[in-house]
C-alpha cells in the first residue's frame, strides 16, 4: 500500500508504517459501539456512481466479512457488524474548506481525515464526483488498510472531479 499524508496542497509520501502512526496520532474515544447507518440522499448522478461502487466493493476488508446494513439502497455497506462502515453520496464535508485539513492517499484515492467526538476516524474521498465516506471503529483506527481495500472500487466507479 502506498500512502501519503497531506494538507490539501502539499502531499508527502509515507510508507505504510508511517501512515499507521499518523492514524494513531489522531486519537480515539473510549467507546466502540456499532454506528447507526443511515442512507445519504445524493443527486441522481452521484447515486448512479454509488450503486456501481456498491457492486464492486470487496466481500472482505481487514479480515472482516461484509454484512447487511438493513437497506437495499446500494448507498451503504458495512464489514464486521459496523466496525467499518462505508456510505456513498454523502454531502461534501465543510471541513474540506479548511486549508489545515489533513488527508492521506491510499492506492491512488485521496481521503480527508476527520476525528469526530463520537467514535473512530472518519475519512471522506476528495476530488471525486460522489463523496464516499468511511468510518472506522476504534479497533481499526490505526489501520489504513481498509482505505487501500476500497481504492480499486472507488477508482473504477466514481470518476475524478479534477
């Protein structure tokens, strides 16, 4: 896996162990409860990209099997009973306007990093025609491999906006 950590203007290439250390520095909350998964409400164009992505997502991520989200929308997916949750077609995060925002690159896909108060890290794709969000539980907060696992499917189905 090739990763880079960057602010939105200055990429710095990092090796996998350094990327893991970056994630470790983010910090974690003390709870690891399964997140509630709600469907986003994307535009028709973004929803089409998301449904194509849904078909390409891996069956296993970080050793966890893909599970049922309770929705047939094709906009959400989870692995390990919510340890890893993907939502496609989410709104553009306001934090993307912050020039000090941090991001990493995993296998050719850029992800902005946020650390919500209510759980593990939240990553959202940047420079794509649909925003893909991945929330990791605390157990996977120090592991960038889920982002690398999603990269081929994202690159194949959600075009670059650049």
